[in-house]
């Protein structure tokens, strides 16, 4: 039995399979891909799931595809830091940039796609390959697009999708760790590196397991599983159990990198964690930002300047409704804010107003932000910014609310 590959060696094998000339390409190619926001959860879950699926029977190569262009990797320094703990670099991973196109492009029928951290393939990738989805592991609302007999088909609520991935792969991971009686020091080190990949998004998404509104038993079990592999890795190297790893310090390292957008342009801030949907020919865009609106306004030089920056982004993406969701800590208290800008005419404005009246008050606890300094009301153009009292609701809940409100609305 061949020795367990490092993550770097696995990625090199995946790259060779993806970039082989059509005449030498083995088909079908099996892909694992996260959602198009390409946040830390999607990116790490993609790599981890593809690796473990490849290293468990029937040992079919699964190619992990990061759902973003290569240039966008630079907007995710937290991902680069986690990759370093797993002994790889951004140059090793595969992105949309490496997906063959033109004459060498992949025919849909020559591919199979396993979704992670979403259960509907969206964007250009979905337009081409959406009919080739064979399974999913996700923690968002079930949109009923993945066939009921898909394998795997796991859709459950938890803080981080990675927690479901770890649970699904725990037996395979344990089997790798016990090969050769568990005496392979190199394998133990590899599994410890994989543990960092698993831990990072779970700790970030649950605020170090401290957010009671998001942390579930899935998350707690997954952290325990990953940390057991970390301890085994340290023990195999002769270190004291757990030395070299401090959960709080690791969380703080990744969180600080994720939250620092001070050096970014506003375009980069809005596209760092952006996701969009088309609803009846209406386009809904959403950007999650790890800083409060007060920070963004200061950075821009005032409310009007910030509004101009956001308008430029709306025009670039040609959205009918733009949503900005912020998160921040104020004196240790976790806070959320929400801005919704309806730009698609009177029908769209009325639909968004109905969302604000119904879901905004009853479910989200929305209250006016800073005396309405970012609000706007004009013919076919309506914007509101709120403080959000019900902080347990994130984009996973708010986007479906807005999508439901926009159903049947015609663009003017």
C-alpha cells in the first residue's frame, strides 16, 4: 500500500489531471467545489473533502477547485496563513483560472461535481456544469436542486460546513491514521497538517466555539476530532501532547487576518466575500464585510463618499438589489449591521420594503443606523441601513428572505 501523500503532493496530482491535454485526460473528472463567495469555510472544506475522498475507497481522484479566480486569492490572507500550517502555498491550489477553456475546455458530460458549503451551483460554473452535480455537503437551506438519491447528500444546520465534512470523513481519516499500526511518523504529521485545515473555519465561524447562536454539537465534535489528530502528530514527533498548538492563539491569528481590510480598496472589500443570485431576471448581490459601517464610512471620508464607492460596485455588478452585511465586535460584544439598496425600479423597491416591514422587524430586529445617515429614497431607488438586533441571523438566513421577497417581481 503506497504511503499517504502530503497535501502538497496531492494537489500536484490533481493539477496534472486537470491540466492534461484532452487526448491524455482521464474522464470523468471528479471535482469538489465550494460556493462562489469563496470564504474560508468553502476553501478549506473543498481541499479537505477532496483529499479525504481521494484517500478512501475506491480511491477516486477528486480535484479540489477553489471557486474564485487566482488573482482573488490575495484578498484572503487568512487562507494563506492556514495553508502555511498545512505546508502548502496559494501557488499549490487550483482555481477557476486553471479550469481548461476554449478548445481544451471540459465538456459537462466529462465531469462530476460534489458541492461543499452550498447545494446549488451558481454563477458561470453553474451555467455550464450545474446539471452534473452528484452530491453535496452543506449547512445552508436545502433548495431542492441536488437529487434525493445523491451520495453524499448531507444538508444540516451547524456553525461551519467543515464540521459536517469532518464528520463525513472521520472514519476515513481515522483509517489513514491507523495504517501501519499508527507508527508512520510522516503520516501523523500529514494528518496534523490536515487538522489545521479543518480547525480554522470551524473556529472562525463559531467564534472559537463561543458563539452560542452558531455553535452546534457538530462543531464541537469536529474540533475534538481534529485536535486529536493534532495531538497524535505532536506525539509522533516526540513533542509533549498538544505542544505547539494553542486553540485561542490559532483562532486569534486567523481572525486578525480575516478582519483586516484596512489596506484594501473598496472594490476589494466588496468582492472579498461576494455572492449573487438571479431571481426571475433580477440580480441580488451580497457582500459580507468583517468591519462595521462606521469603519467603512471613516475609511471612505464620509457617508456620501462611501455611498459613491458602493454605487460604483453596484454598477460594475449590474445588481438590482445590493446587500452589505457587516460584523464587528464592540467592547467584546458581537454586532451585525445590514444595508439593502433596491435599484431596480418601483416593483423591486416595493418588494424590498415589504421584506423590511415583515422580516426586518419580526425576524431580524432592524433599527435605524446612525439617524438614517446612509438612507436614500428616490424614484425607483431606495436604500436603508440598519443595526441588527437578532445577531444569530447571517447571510444564510437573510439572502433566502430577500430572494423570497423578490419572487415574481418584474424589472422595470
